[in-house]
C-alpha cells in the first residue's frame, strides 16, 4: 500500500549568511512568537510538529491544578457518597500524607518517583496506614486521569506490598488476667464497658452507642442488637444509625455473667445509654479517655519509682491493689 503523502505547507524562505532556509513562526507556551528554520520544507514541517506538541504539553501542565487544589476537590466529591467518619479519615490522611508532601506540585508534573519519596515517612507508620494512603493516592490520580486533568496516571505501578510496619499479633487475655482486670475495676465507671467488650465482643464505637432499647434482658435467651455507632467530631459525640456494612448490624446472645451485670446497671441507670456520662448522654472523646484511664491506673501493672534512702535513690515497684 502506497504511503500517504504529507501535505507540506508552502513555507516562506529567507537567506542567512548566503544560505537559503525555509522559515515559519509559532507561538510558544509564554505567548511569544518564535521562528523555526530548516533547509527543506519536510525538515521544517517535522520541526514545527514537534515544537507544537511541546508547546501544547507545556500549556497543559501549566493549566494543571496543584496537588493540594485537586485533593481538596476530590475530598469534596467524596463527601457526596461516603459516611462522615470515612470522610474525616480520608481528610486527615490526604492532608497529612499527600498534601503535606506534594501539595505545591502540579498534578501533571507528579511522577512515580515523587510519590515513592513522599511515601518514605508513611512507611514508618503501621502497614494498615501505609496501605490506606496508597489506596488514596491511586484513587485521586485515577480520578484525575479519568477527568483529563492529567495525561498519565503515575500510580499505575504503585503497590502497598511490603510497606509499613507490620502489626504485632495481639494475645487474648487468659482467664486469670480477665479476673484480675475485672477485680481491679469492679464498681468503677469502666466496669460495664469492659464487661461488654469481653463477653459480647463489641468494638468501642459499638459499646459507646449502645442504648437500652437494644438490650433484651427479659427473654429466654438475653441478647443485644448492634444498630448504632459512636464517633466524635471536635470532641463532641455523634451517634450514627447507618453502620459501615450490613454485617455490622447483628444480634449477640449474652452469657449469664454479662446479662446479670447489665440488669444491675439498668436498675440504677437514668439514661438511654448503657455507658453514659453524668448528664445521661453519650461520652465525648475526652470523657472516654478519662474512662479508659481508670483501667490504665487500676490494673495490677507494676510501676517503678525512685525514693531517696540514706542519701541514695532506690528503685521501688508500685502495684495498685
């Protein structure tokens, strides 16, 4: 098949130092007129084509938003279809690990190397944090590519394998440790919270959102229903009725010890919440930290102090009883 003949423009000519050149002018990325020269029309045509591509590429990059600008736009777009708690998590990680490192760069200028370097501080965090930041990078740049904000997605070959600090396996409490823990906090504010965690297996946000209308103690088989979740915004408690997944809403049978504990707590409770503050409302984050501090200070964990004896400091172990 015959090659299609290129349509070469009718370029003007100019003589420089006794040599005839073909000449054309183009506008560069700054809007300035630039002259191009060549000995033949074909050579000039190739030069002009390449130069126009470079100008177009440069203009595209200059119009590209900064990483900070596009990340904030992406977060705003996510607010339409994700839960507030999820958006809060996204916002924290995007601003802390992406905008902080690459915020001033143009989206179109970011390369895989830039991202890998920005991930070095994140690699010192837990493996779960590292993986979630990788997912955010890939989601943001994929959205930018699909919206024609960038020409090439630099995260195509980015993966989370081997990144971050692996989480150590947690050991379950032995029966002896459970008894020791419960004895240390018995009749104290965190007792009901700990009992529910130990014997019903609820997470913190599920326990702190649990209300008495979800606890069924007068049936043949006492049980509770998980249907709400707790989180805080600016230290204020927010109770959500929309859980992360359908599987999160579930019925949990209560062992006898927990059922008895909840019956006793309900008799003295004036709140809708199983674990409540003094006003009968859900705990704020600060109130929860104070609740947890009871456990930290009351458990039988030896603490070391120093005491001056006969002019010398002697180490002493303190144990809460």
